[in-house]
C-alpha cells in the first residue's frame, strides 16, 4: 500500500529542512527515536532511504515522553529570538498518515512538542501540508511551537517559526546528544590514536611559535588530524571560526610544560624523544601521565566506564569483558552508553524500537565501535586507570578484559 505521508517520511523531510547540512556542521547533531528503526510503519514498509536519512538513532526519554527527534544546534530556518542561545536543544514531533494526509493529528503533535519545552529550547510539529489548518497554526503560535508543512518526503516548508525559550534541567538523554554535538560527533571512531602524548602534543604544537602542522609532525606523530581530533574530544582545544584555540584545560597543559621543561620548545624536544615508543605513559613520563589522567577523567565516557567498572568490581566482577561493561554502562546512562559503545550501522540489532537493549546482541563483537575497545581502552591504560590495553582484533574483543588498576573498595569514604 502506498503511503500518502507516513510519519517516518514526514520526520525525514522535517529533519532535512531544519538541519540540511549536518555532515558539514560540527556544532549540530540530531538523533531520531528508536521506534523509527522498525522496518514498517503499520502496513507501510519504511524505505531504506528514509531510514538512512533518519539515522542516527537512540532512546529519547524526556520527562513528558519521547519526542520523535532531538537536535542540538541552531536550525537553518528562521528562529525567533535566535540570539538567546547559540546551541539550542530542539524537539520535533511528526504527525502523518499512511493513507490520508488530511487525517494527520496536528493539534496533538503541537501539544506534545509544547510539553517538552521544559527541557528543550525549541519545539516543532511536522505534518502534511493538507492537514495544517489555520486553527492548528494559531494554536502553535499561542504555544510557541514551530510548524513545518511537508509536501513530499523530500520537500517541506516552515510556515510558523519557533521562538527560543529557556529550558530547565537537561535530562541524561539531552546531555548525551549535547555530548555528541560538542565533540563534533567524533565518538563514531572515538580516539583516532591510542597514546595520550599525541593529544597533549597537539596542544604544545598549537602553542608553539611555528606552524602547528610542521611542529606536530616533526615532534609528535605524522598524523595532525588524529592528534587534533583527540585534543578536541578531551576539551583541550576549541574549534573556533578563526582557528583552533586553547581551552582553559589546554592552557594549563602549556603551563605545566613550561614548568616541567622551561619552555615549549624544550617540552617538544622531550615529546620528540618519545616517538615510536610503546612504553606505558605512566612509566615513560609519570608526571605527564598524571596530567593526562586528570584530563581524561573529566571526559564523560571516561567517567561512565570507570563508574561501570567500580560497580562491577563491588559485585565481585573484577575482570569483566566489554559486554558486561557496556551492559552496566547502559544501566547507568543508556543514551550516553549507546553513543559511546555501539556503532550506528549495528544499532538496530542492539536497541529495539521500544528503546530496550537486546542483551543477547552484546556478545557480538562487531556491534562495538573499534575506538572503544582499541584506542580508547589503550588511552585509559596509558594514563593508569586500566591494567591492560585494548585490541583491534574483533576475534579478541570479548576475551580482552577490563580491570581497574586501583579500584575504590566498597565502604571507602563512608561515615
């Protein structure tokens, strides 16, 4: 049966209209609720092209339900009071119908979108053009909800703009999506190289008087984009329109280098002497490793993994495999765990349309991002948090155990 405008098609058109350049906009990210991962919408088979346009997916659980899409970053369309936020959180509720576009329940979509404004800055309803009445538009204006009129699965128009509002406390879901946006969605590959010196080295190269690319290549590794990406992930460097700048964390790393070596040049000479060395950083340069550790522990995925390992250790599971760590991480913060552990092409195997984790899929090593079990695990090993490094061999992913180097024993610090 051909669909007039079913909800997945409406949502895809709205997403592309609000965020037409997601692949090239580092400050934007949008995620679709997992119910849209199913193969059919009622009796309408969802085309693979629409499923692809709606990706990536995650559980979206806000206080007042599950919006169809959650985005971070300023939409491309007109936004009232746009200067009130630089990276607003946006929700979209899509309404459609498999056979009769005029039957889409637009007013319910408006009230659903409005219910999320306590946690989001912008709310939109998207619906077939034929279903959007003057009454619905008036209600949307009264409730400060934008309206996107969808003509076809690839053609939509903003007919009522939304106004930026102040949101209250953000949920863990929004925090997870914000995390993806502010780290330029780099967690798909996570850490591109596995030694913390390569990220700290980018900070020093950026602070040096000479060309950053040349300094980094000469003194650290021949892979500037990889070092830069790691520095961005860890919050050492900020990507600004005029070029990369040091954050407060990065500037403190520069101060540390000058204190330890006397100058940036001398520090870079030391980094150059480490080229090609696979020695654990805690043994190669203990004080630098301690600095790298203090940086790593401020990174959200590090905190999630360490908390998961502490909980497992307290239950007597001292050397868990990645599936146990991922399972525990999902119990702590599922939206963030999904972003950190699982690769999007396999997410439909891990996360069902109901938003629940299929734990049987966690024993399949191919569902995990290589960055988590290889580069990032090695990073945590080098800074002294884990006892062993990672592996890039999918046959060894499940046997490569995770263990805390210094677990906090139960009862420590309690009155």
